[in-house]
C-alpha cells in the first residue's frame, strides 16, 4: 500500500511530537507520526530528572549554562549549537507549557528548580521525579487532539527511501542524496507499506538496547541512526556513549534497568561502598556531584577493585518526608523490592544511558541527506560534544524540533512526492529456527558491547568487538536477504550497525576524551601536543 503525507515523522518522543505539532499547527499539510510501539512507550517518558533551562535570571544566565555545557562536553561541543539551545530554551519551555505540559512551581509561582551534576546553578525544571512522563503525557494529548496528525502506532520503519531505490548508485561521496519517505512495516498485514513524503524527520531515540544493561526501554535499538547510515548519511561522535552512573541494581530488570535520577545526588545523596565508605573524594573534588563520566568510571573502578556488582547511594541522612515528596516514584519502586530509601542504602551500578553522537545535522536539524531532518537522541547537533550535561537532552529535542519545523515549513513548497518509488519486495519466509538465531544474535551483541566497548576501553577489546560484530553482520545480512522483513530481524540489523559505528569511531579516536576512555591513550590529544612541544 502507498501512503502520501507532506510530513513523515518517525518516532514519538518529545522530538517527534514537538516537530509534528509545530508543522501541523501551521496548516502546511498532513503529518504522519510513525511510532514503533505505542506513543507512551517512548524513551522521553523514562526521563526522571528534568529539563534544563535558565529561568531565574536574577542569579543565573545563558553564559553560565553555555560554559557548563562546554565543560561537560570536554570542549568538543559546537559553540553555535550550544548557544542555539541555551538561548532558545526558555521559549521552548513556554511552548511545551502552551501544549499542556506542567512543571512544578514554588509557593511564589516561580518554577521549582533543581540542580544536577555539572550545573553551576539551579536550572532544572521538573515534575516531581517523572518529568519525562509528564512531557510525554502533555504532548500525547495535544497530538491526539490535532486533526492534521495521523498517528500510526506499532508501525516499524524498515528503511528510508532515496535514489538508491530508484536504481541509482549512491555512495558516501554522493552530494545530492534525497529522502522521499520510508518503507514502513504494517503490523496488521505484516507487509511493508510505502510512505511517500515531501519532508521526513528522524526522531527514533537512542541506542541503549545494544548493551546488556541499559536504562533505556528495549525498543532503543538505534533504528534511525542505522537507517541513515545505510542510506549513506553522515553519522558522527558515536564513540561517546553516556553510562548513567546510578541505575537500581536488580539482575531481573536490565532492559530497562530502573533509573535512579541524578537529581538524587543534587538533592544530597552520597555514593558509598556497601560497607559505608565514601569513595568519590579519590576521583574528583566535586564528589558525588561530578559529571557522569567521572562518576561512572569511579563506580566501575571501585566495583572492579573490590569485586562488587554494585555500590550504594545514601539518602538516609536527609529528611524522610522531604525525600518521599521529592522522589515518590523512586520511593515506591524501591519499596516494591524491599528497600526503604529513607532508611536503607540504594544498590546502584552504571548502565548504558544516552548516545551523545548520531545523525549529523546542521543548526536547522537537517542531515547530510536533503529533505531528511533528525532531532533528539538519534541526532548529533554538536551540543553534547564528548559528554552530555545532565538534563540537556530534553531541551535539545524541544529547541531543535522548533528549528527543524521552521526550516521544513520554509522549504516544503519546493518539494513534491516522488511517485517513481517502487514498492517493497517482500519475498521470503521465516521459520522458528531463524527466530532462535535472531534472539541469540541480539544477546551476543549486548555481551560484545558491554564487555569490549563499555565504560573503559582498549585497542585489544575494540578489535575483538570489531571482529565479532563483523561475523554477526555477515550472518544477519545473509539471513535478511532470505526472509520477510520483520521487526525482530530489522532491529538486529540496526543493533549490529550501531555497534559497529560505536566501535569504529572509538577505534579512530586515539585519545581519552569525554565519555571515551581508553587505557591505550589515557591523555587528551592536546595534552600530547603540549608534551611534544616541551620535548622539542
């Protein structure tokens, strides 16, 4: 079946829904919103901590937020992208509020602001400890009420459509690659439909599921990044995978592992060994409020030298009622597994959390492929650089969704549908034996990435990951050519592609920088250049 929509949005989190609402409200055409599962399953809903924006201008300002972002990003961040996000954050917050999103306020009517690791001031807007869920709720209501947006839940994007599908040879050197829409798997018919569009937005979220333990939902398989890479689009900074230092240690819950928000450390939580000893003083003067990469490596090191499978977060010195009020959902979750966070230490460990790299885009959110935009965690705007500053992700998605929408609306009258696109060839069959092969390969990808491309890396580990992933790639591509496209095998292909990109770009970075830490190159590239000058 062939569908035609002026705007095709792939992904239903804050990025996809904000963009969809922005273009739909201008009346420039029909919008299709493709959602891999249900709208409320997006990664946005899992974001507990909050959304960063300068709000109290009496004590805070844009320059401080910009500085904090550059420092956290290890000075790899694009200054123009940083300034764009920070300076446009207040208006993006107001747009979310206008769409029905609520943020907690103090008695005087001003926003109740939190502070998190790496921030020099209180600038984190929140809704209790379920900010992402509240944003998702507000946007879902607005999207469902908009007559110009058609939501396709449980539909799965298989590939984006370019000149390649018209028989033209497309390589990474091709200058004028264009996107004409996407092939989408219909859950009712189990056939791949053709969605033609004038403009396409990729907002498919993160990649956490390629690791054995992640705070992301199981659907975070890097689909958008992999699809754009296969279409010869530019992908950047994939080596910078952020591991959240503190998820609840619970071996029965790994996809997603339950997130213990960084706001708990901003609130006064202290990291300790299970015997009560503090340890962050050995690693950073900011102690438990150090940036996530430092805290994650510190926890990883302490777990290894002491033979532990977790460390602990201690809030027992804080007022019990205040703790329950600030973190009601975390309190309830921990109580459900026998932990009273007002009296007991919380067992925590690091977990794959956020991808700082992704589909390279410009200040308009447009990728290297014309008519294709990318927003949110699947994109690489340049904001995060080597490491994401806490709570900068949701605001990045909101700001860039508005930028991408504005540019799309300017350009869309110049585009038309490409009706020469062929329908998907759905020949092939799938046996139960092949399902077993897919399940096993997914497990292998997680083990490879966690063991060899995790918090601490080395040339030897990365080479081993490369070799193992190469074997899985060959096996999976051969299988894909013989069977009908299903969500399972498409996700596996994407996971292998993403694992390969993380590994390859990690191998290419011959230094330790931001979230990429390798024992073979422990210093920054500029540190090595300084040493070379001294030697001369």
